[in-house]
């Protein structure tokens, strides 16, 4: 079952970008970092939208993380850790389920001295086992633990969010 169509996702990205800008209007620069792969795609889109609507200098970064066993692997970020210090960071992922991945994605920004860390997810399932919530959400869904939300990107670049 399709939850969000491509057009609906694009509108949610635009709305989230406006919300981010509204809360960071006093800043001159911002890091938008997406968790590979789908979170990074969304971060690129949010970054592009922020550049279009604001004077912010937006750096988009990719976070590489082993989602199955993040505690056993190092989280890698595509920007220099020195570039994080004192900046506001926005961490982006497609679906927030238990928040385990988000915890490990946030940690390098905390350790790197980010002035503020906010989170963005396209879909929040509300099954958190870690104390991380989304600051910006496309859609919040009450799902069962057996259901699965899939963010799909087709070969033509269209996106959709589905519930299985």
C-alpha cells in the first residue's frame, strides 16, 4: 500500500526545508547529513531546497553506518570532523523505527562539537527503543511491529513510501 506518492514526498521535503530554515534563520551555515543511502538522497533534496529558499551555506554530507550492527562498526562521515565544530547539524533518514541507527549517526556530530543536532525523518513509526525523536517528520504512523515501511526510488527518480 502506497503511503506517500512522489508528489507528496516532494511537498513534505519542501515543508521540512522551510521549517528548518525558520528555526535556523539566524545561522549562516548548516550541515545536512543523510544516512546512506535513502537518508542521503533526502538530505540532498532538503539541502537543495534550503539553498533555493535561503541564504544559508548548506553542506550536505553522507553518513555511512552499518545498520544491522552499528555498535560493531565505525560510523563514517563524508566531511572533515573539524568542519562540524560550532555548526548546527541536521541528521536525515528515511524511516525512524527503533532509533538505533539514528543514535549512532548522531554520535560523531556530538563528539565533533556541533552546536546543535536536529533530526529529520520522512516516516516515524513510533517504535523507539532509544531516546531519540524526530524534530522534523514527513509523516508519523502507528504501525505494528510486523509491518514494514519501504522508501523506494525508481530508475526515473520518482519516489514513494509504502507499507507492507
